[in-house]
C-alpha cells in the first residue's frame, strides 16, 4: 500500500474526529492509520456457528441463533420493577429475551416476524432458556457485515469504555480503515520465502487477523504476522552482532601462555567437566580472533563458572593485559575475591578488590598499580566504573549477574580503553533459550550444563504442615550425623510485620523443639545490624550452631559446605527461581543434601505446579522454562532491566517454535547475503531500513 496513506493522522478516518483521535493516541498509542492496522485483537468470539434452540446448554457461553420474535410484553418482577420480555422462536423451540432498562427505545426498535440473528449469553430459569440484553441484527444486514465470523475483541481501557469507544466502535473504525485503504498493503517478504514457508500474503494476513471468516483463516494470519515480527527482530539483533564483530576490533590474544598452561596442568583443584572445556574453547576462539568478544556464560548454581572466568583472565594476562570482574553487591565481590585469590596466589598474580568500603589509602595504591600495570586482576562492585579508575591495558571484563547492570554501565567499562576489552557476562539465573535469543540475541551464548563430578543431586521433597513431626525427626537424625540445617521463612515487604512475626514465632517453636545445650540456633533477618549479621553467619559457617533460621537474605552468596538440609517454610509464597536459588545453598559438600518444601494443604494450581517442578527436576533451565510459562517474561527478569519485549502479536513463551524458525531463517539469509544486496532481498532491505529508522531494536526491549 502506498505508505503515505498509512501515515495519515488517525483523526482523519471517517467516524474518528479530533476528540476520539486524542483518546486513541493517549490510551492506545494509535497516532495514524498504520498504528490502527497493527492494533491486533487479543481474543475472538466464534460467530461462525449458529445454534438451534433445542441444542442450547446451560454453560454460560455466548451463542448466536437465527429466528424471529413472535410477541413482546412487559412483566412486573419486583415492587415497581418491570422487564421487557420477547418470545424468540426457531423451528426447534422458544427462548425468552429480557431487557431490564431502556424499554421504550428497545420496544420501538424490535421487529416482529422478521428473520433476525440474536447473540448473547444464555441462562436457565426453571426449565426455560433466556437471554438478557442480546445483540440483535436483521439476518440480511448480518450477512452483509464483516462481523459475521470470528468476532475480534480488542484490548481496551476503562477510559475508552467510559467515553463510548466500545469494542464495536473499534470494529467499525477497522472496517472503515479497510474500506478507505482498499487493503492495499505492500508485501514485506520475498516470494521464495512465502513459498517455502507456505505463508499467506501480507494483505490477506492483515485482513484475516481483523475479520477472520474461520478459525483456519485466523490461524494462518496469526502465523504469518508472528513469524514476520520475530523475523525482523532477529534480523536486527543478528545484524547488530555481525556489525559489532566486523567494526569493533578486539585485542587478539594469540598465545595460550605460561600461566594458563601451568595452572591447567598443575593447579586445577578438580578435573574440568566437558561443558567447562567446551566453554573455555569457545572463549579462546573468540579472544583469538580480531573481533571483540561479547559472550553470555550461563551456568546453574555450583556449575563452576568462576574457574572458567579465572582461566579466561589468565589468557588476558599471558598476552600482557589486565582483567577485572564486576559483581552487583559487596558480599558477592568479596566472595569472588576470596575464591580467586586462592588461585591467583599460587601463580604469584597481583589481585586486589575495590568496593565502596575500600579505605582511601588502599584506593590510592590500587589506582597507581592499575595505571602502571602492576595490578593484574581487579575485583569490585560499581566502584570499578568511577572515572578515577584507569587501567593501563584492560583486556577482559567479566560481569557477574548481568541483569543487575544496565546497558550504559557495561559500555562505561568499554570506554576505559581505546580498544574495548573482551566482555564475558556471567549469570546463575538460568534464562530459557527462547528468552535468551530475544534479550541477548546480540551476545553469543555459552552454557555450562553439567555439575562437577562428586556433586550428588539434591533430593527435594514436598511436605504439608501436618507432617512436621516426621520432618523434625529427620532433622535430628541429620544433626546427629554432624550436618547443619537452614530453615528459611518468606519475606514480602508489604507485610513485613507479619513476616517478622512468622519468623520469630518459628524461631521460638524451633528453640522449644531443639533445646539448648544439645542444639544451638542462629537467626538472620533484615532488621539486624550488618555487624550482627556477619557474626551470626560466622558462627554458623564455623559449625558453632546447628540450625540457621533466616529470611531470604541468605539467597545469594552464602557458602557453607557442611549444611545439608534446606527447609523452606510457606514454600507456596516463593517464585520458582527463588526456590531454586535457595535450594542451591545446600549440596555444596560431598554429602547427600536435601531440600524440603513445607506448605499448607490449600494450594493454588500454580503453587502445585511449582512444588511438582521442584520435586521432579534440579535443572535450572527446565525450571526457568516452567517459570516463564507461569509468570510470563516480564516478571522473570525482574523490573530493573526487565527486557520485556513490547511485541504486537507474538508471545515469546507460547510462540517459541516460531521464534526458533524465524531466527534460523534470519541467520541463513544473513550468512548468504549479509548486506541484503541480492535482487530477491531488495524487499527485506527496504523493510529493514524503514524499521531501523522508526523502531530501533531497543524500542522492543524496554
């Protein structure tokens, strides 16, 4: 279609006008004809089927019937209250139509003994079917209108409904739009792609998404439009990645040197898993090329990401460069520092930590050693991003728990050098492949999908509160073997008082059941001073207490290998990923570990699914897939850098197969013809340029 017409402001559409136009802009973001065309229904009412009166059932669903009205009367049904009643018949029986208001106007508009189509919800009183306030249309009109098939229901807002812009009004606007534009929409795909994928043409897809004559026509339209949306997003992401590899030069780390080999041969604390070897190989090949590495490393809790990061740092140091690791919190930064210092000290590597609480005198030394190149590895928090922090030659930046850092923060690290460092982003939050392809489509992805040898999978059980005595007996047996226990209570900000009370009640009853001097208990919650928290944590990690009663503050960065049981109280109040993270606090030693989910008997369907999933699998990726289905992409990523895709029609959870297909086709086309110069790709290039002008990929990723 001539694109100019699609640019027409929406108020010029017949039946819209200035005030409605302003509402559509404000409430739905519809500014011009093109926006209205791409405003898709979110569900459909099936009006392809006509019921006979003797087929009706009392299910409360909406039905439509062809027949005629044979009489109309007014009936009193309560003191001073009347209803209008019409008898509607077809050849199989009779149904009552009722109106409780607007009698005069309705009575005048009803036509006796004419063929009509009625539509509405049926209910039963006694043994008589009735329908209140039905939609009524002459059969002859009904057959002419575009609304005779699957009827679209559009997303709406309260303001629109109150201001009289109903679903029917939007339907009318859509009809008017298709009349004015004669549905002349230009094709966006080359002919060979349409043939290969058996896609319907763009024009037919747009018509059938708004006015589908049948469920089959609708399915074809949905597939075509979903594929197109996901295809162009993938085309943009992959192109961005290719351009970056082509344009942004990286430091080529050509040699695998002394430090790397010496550490690999003599100091590895355990044999690497095949997954770790594969990932190190991928990283080596990235760093050895002339392009900047931009890789996402996913691995479940305890899968050994840190050692992979350390060996990547050794590659940088062997080639004469420095490396840094940035973590979102001081606790995590300290933990990385302690872990990596053990490795670094065996190799005489200079490693330091920089956080908000680093003393000024120490900072001065760090700044000097960074600039003169003596400091080889720097671990830290956001403090690494300060302008004062200057490296002599930063070769590798490792970023832990990426979703807590924004895009701007990552690019600040790049600007520390003329040539940007290689970037390795690590996350222990398993991101389902579908989501990763959309959110991090411009990063290459590595996955560590096996646990180190000797780790026994954690056994998970779901128990109701009524089984508590048995669970407590199990805890006494474990403590007798010298093990330690976590008992975690939920913490939800809104009901902090209640949660605190739950925790203290729990603590008191546990103290009664596990009395001194035989047992000793630590407690940890958000109201404690940092020094007290550290002291309690220290007592537990040194084995001076048997049980740690805590809120979810222990979720990140606590490592006590001797703790073998995790009890999660009111487990139904936790999300799946949180349950999985908490479970990862045990199973860090050689002993068999257990996770017990305690809940009440009253569980919603979602809670049941969550408990079953936890019991059935320890695989973080499987859990993330279920979580994505239950919660949708927005919640899963948290709000901060949520990366929810603002998609118009596709859904990355339900349409993951279409997403994979779209990505594969985008990859294939760009491999064969990256600049889209072939004549058959002219159409793709044109759409791609238009999209990049109007909607950069970052508009999709909020």
